[in-house]
C-alpha cells in the first residue's frame, strides 16, 4: 500500500521543504515528489496539518521507560514496554541498555534482545551493554559489586548478538587494546565511558577501533593542563562520536557549547540515558536496591549521585535548541542522522530520502511529537 504524506514541512538533507509530498511504499520511503505526481493519485493521502516531519529519533542509551528498568526484567516484554514509552516522544529506533550487572543477567538481556530482533519488535536496533568493565573511581551509580576486568574469555558472550548492533561501553584501562581489537573485528561497537584512563590509554584503544564516548564529560577523566584524559582524547580524535546528555543537569550548557566548537557537529549524538520514569508520572524508582528520586527533572540517589535521566528524545531535541542554541535542523540530525551513522546504519536510517526505512516523527510548533511511523506503520 502506497501512502502520501502531504501538507507538512519535511526535513530533508537540503533543509526543510514545504511544497512536496512524501510517498511511502511498504516499509520504505519511495520518493519526495510534487503534488501533481501521478503516484500521489494512487496513494492513501494523509494530511500532516502543516507540522514538521523529521526522521525518527535513534537513541543509543535507553535503560528504561514506561515504569520498566531493563536490568530488573531483561526480557522481550520489558523491551516492548520501553520501546512503546519512548515512541511517544519520537524514538523509532533504540538500543535497550543494561548497566553493570552479573554475567547471567547480561546473558539474559542479550537473549531478550535477540528474541526481539528475531521477532521483528518495532524499533529495536540492537543493544547497549554499559559495563561492568568500568573504573571503580568513575563508576558513578554503577554497583561496585559487579565491576570487573574484561578478558578474552568473555568475547563469546559479548559477540553473540546476531542481526543487530551491539554497543559496549567500557573503561579502556579495564581491558587491553588487543581485546578491544577483537571486539571490533567481531562487529561490536566499542565506546569509552566510566573511565579514569589516561590520554595514552584511550589513544591506544582508538587505534584498535574504539568508536565513541558514552555521555561525554560524565564519569570520565577530565581535560587538564598536563593530562588530556578521556575528554581530551574525545576532542582530539576526529573520527569518534560523543554521546551527550542535554538535560541541564549532567553537563553545564556552556561546557557543551565549548565541546561543539572543538569537534564537528556530526560527531555528536543526543542520548537520553533514560530511566523507568520516562513516560510516567513517577517521582521515584528502584535501581539495584537503591531508591532514586526525581527532583526538578534530575534522577539522583540518596547521596546525590546522578542515576540516568528522566529525559525523552523530543525533550533532548528541544533542549539542544534552547540550551545550546542549535537550529532545529541540526538538533534533529543529532537525534537521528548522526546516531544512525555511529551505529553503521546511516544508509537506511536517520534521513528522509528515497530508499530509506520509513521511520518518521511528526512534531508541532512546540517540538512535541504528534505521530510516529516505524517501517511505514503509523502509531504513537
């Protein structure tokens, strides 16, 4: 069935167009055409009401949503609930994320994501394993009981996901460049995070294929006069990506503006690092036995340590505009095109163009999401 989406402002690679009709055919975008194109006459026409149509958002760090924490129930039902909660805010592709835990729980999470991929669960692009191979000094809210080094004996587990993207956040000092190289050769995307590494340690990891940095500035060694640290390595390496949390709590907006002057914009990726409260009115949740409180939008434990966020991706886009001064086109690209490129799926996701998967979000003038499409199917 062909669908024609018309009377909207459509974000394309050339900017926003207002006089075109977007044709969807099955799961894909067929073409962007004038209203008098004969194919429009053969399509089911849907009026976008003058709203802004953008590529669906891709979130590479989603711990929970809809009252569900993936660590607590690493199964396909949790993934479905989390995906549904975030879809309301424009996320049409995501990585269910499990934070540091025991190996059995991580194995169950990988199996659940595999089942979701095999079953075609909408929006699931793979998974993110954040830890447990993290620095104790930079662990943040991660449970110290689970932290451990990473050696080659764990490669079969971490390389077992098929048909989706596996993102692994680790501290480079908790493993070796050789192991990082083996992970990369097996198709795992490796990012540095929760790390107290020196610049030299991170540089060696980058040489072996380390591709990104998880929530830049948070839980990593800082840029200092005599030791550039993880942050310095992130700035200096031209071809790595940086995830950023734009919620006004994790990083001062001025600090993020400085980062945007240090590195190409297409190397920054908006992430939510979302916790179960997203999509709910809950003010607390449990994280591995600890009560986390949501106060003024920030998630903190009883000691004041940040514990993920209550952020959704539409809010992250709005904040990128209001807090960082980005135009809406660039903010949306940081939530769609650039994360798709980071994951290696930029040839089919993150843009509104012929041949791309029909993953879309419709936003009103307040940049709130009105509708979404995943693989051509409307919802949300």
